[in-house]
C-alpha cells in the first residue's frame, strides 16, 4: 500500500501538467493577466476596487472593541460608511474574506508545489527590521489611505492621478529602503 | 577551481541576490558559487541575474522549500 502511494506521488512529481501548473512559478505576464481578471471580478462583485490593508484597520478596531474599547470617536472611523462596516461585523466584510482568501491561497499554492517551509530567524536584526518595517508600512498605508494595492494598483488601474502620486512616493521609498537594507543587512 | 557555499537560508529578497552579486566578485573565473536559498522569489531573480551575466546556472531542489542555485563563473 505504502509502496503504491509512493509510486503514485513519484508519477505526479514528473507529470507534465503538474510541473507546469502546480510546481513551477508562473511568469510575470501570466500572473499580471490573472491579477487583472480577478480585480475586475472583485470590483464588480463588491463594488469597491481591490484593497488589502484597509481591512487590517477594521480587524484592529474589532479586536479593540471586543476587548471593551471604542473607536467611535476616532477620526479614521468617523464616517457613516466606516461605522456601518464596523456594525455589520467582519463576517459581512468582503475585504476581510478576500484577505483570508489571499492567505489560504498562498498556503495552498506553496503546499501544492511542496515548497512549504517554516523559516528560521537568523538574527535579532531580522525581528527588529520586521517590526519597525511592519509598523511603518501599516501606519503609512493608513495615512496615505491605501497601500500598494488599494492606492497604487487600484488607483492607477482606475485612471486616478492619486495612484501616480503614490507611485512616486513608493519609488522614493523603495530607493531609501534598499539603501538601508544594503547598509544593515549585508 | 574552488567551490564556495553562500548560506542565504532565512533571507528574504533582495538579500540573497545582493549577497550573490558581492560574493561572485571575489571569485576567479572557473570557480563555482552555490547560493543556498529558501525564499522562492530568489529562485527567480538569482538565476535571472546570473544568466544575464553570461554564467552557467543550474537550480537544484534540495528539500521542500529549499534550493541551491549553482553558478559557474564561466567568464
């Protein structure tokens, strides 16, 4: 039985279609076309352009409220739109489900390619960089009212000037970030 | 004809690429650089850069989510 199972997976491993669709990474062009198609789907279904990081602010607000806090007076959640999202809860929040889909989809893809690995943390520097970088990205994305998806990708693809302004900031930030990276991580 | 291992496990992009670029400068023509990675995007950008430089490149899957990019400094 175990022998048969092993043979089966040996066969799958070399199967031409598995190698092409499950194992090898897709080209940038294929991925770009798929992203474009799926953002049209998400736009027409949810009536909102694709975004990622905005949902995290609501996750934070729900956690804060579950612990007994209140964000009613916070400027960020002051609009009636934001208040109704908070009231409807995360089960009715499309962006939340989409983000969960992104995470489970990424896990499924890496398992399918048998490329899953829990990575070791090499140095404390990595923790410091991840925490500082994460906080800055999250805070910056809220100040800019969008991240590289909501403000940049969805902005430019809907012909908004703001997307291009964001792109300039992103580019300058990337240059600055790479310099820091080479300085502290090489 | 040396063989040099470059441990980039646990390093995210673009660290493996920059490390490989720096390391290969120290090597002689004919030497082999083996870059150990576990970040799948490095599996794309490290070979891409090395091929553009005109080196011989091979990628080997060592284990689940671990690869070795073998670069021969052929010129």
